[in-house]
């Protein structure tokens, strides 16, 4: 079994979606997809973090045979306590760890729960293609473990693939994109997500990463009276600009 196949099997066995695991790893959805399809090989730091999240050894994660260890012998009472500990909430586990630390002198610190934050998820779908119909930019609460994110958007269309997949939710930060970065925009009240470029004359080019959808590229000339607004920069993999 390849690394990618093994990763998919471990993730699904734990009931974790690809997006949930990507958020926990703080990597773009497409990066994790590339690992799961064996289109990209992970580095050792990423493997260690991934193994910790999935609660497996690195050997098990990469499919390497692990050394067989004889299971220690525990009493029925010890096994009963262990099952009760696993089922207990985090605050109870913390109390148990503290008591054990006092008894053994060990420095046992309970694992801190992952921090989450609530950001706005805009109701409008940002077109990765032709702009969406104009409308009010309503929003709802969206919970993420990515501490950098300031907002989230729905992606609609395939012109930004493989960086942004149709139907996914993308995270963003509230700053204007630099040349080559992907931004969330509205033009005359219509919402879209594109790679941003501006030339020395002030002309703005909103470019599709998927060059099979170059028909969805847009150009706003510096003397145009069109209303261009930027909501922020999307957190995704950097992609070279097309020639």
C-alpha cells in the first residue's frame, strides 16, 4: 500500500474528512489531496505532525513494518481504570494526570485542546469562473483551527483548480494580495476569486489558474469606472503566473 493510500485509510478509519485534517495541519486542502494521491511526498516534519494527529507511529503512517512488542500484563482493575480514563472528559483527565504526577514525581502535563476560532463565512459564492450575480454579502459563523484566518468563502467553479476546488470553502486573511497571490474580489457587486496582477500603469488582471478556463480571465483598465473591491487574500498554495 502506498503512503497516500495508507493515509486515506487511516484518516477514514478515524472518521476525519480531508478538509478537517487539512485545517488541523494548517495546510491547503489541495496540498493534503496531493499527499493522499501520491502526487507529492511529505517531509519528515510533516510526517511527525501527521502521525501525532492520527495517533499512530511514523512507521505505521508510511506503511513500514513495526517491531513486534510483547504486550505488558495488566490486572482487570487496571484495564477497567484505563477504559474509564479514555472515556473521561479532558478536565477529569487533567485531574488524574496531576494526581499521578504528585505520586510519581513525574512532570505530566495534560494535552491542551486544539484552539478554534470563529470567523465569518460569506454567504455569496465567489466564482472561480464568471462572476456571480450581484447581491448582499451576508455571512454566517464558521469555526476553524487555523489561527491565521480572518474569513472564509464558498468557491464556485473550476477556473482556480487545482489550487481551489469547486464547491470547497477557502480561508482568507484581510490584506490586499501581492502579485501572483489569490484574492477574493467583487466587480460591480459581483463576487469572484482570482489570481491578482497589477502592471505599472495601474491596469488590474484577474487571472484563472486553470488555463483551460482562460475565458474567465478579467482585465480592469486603469481608466475604467468599474467598481473593484478586495475582501482579502486567500490562504492557498502559491502558483506561478501564466506566461
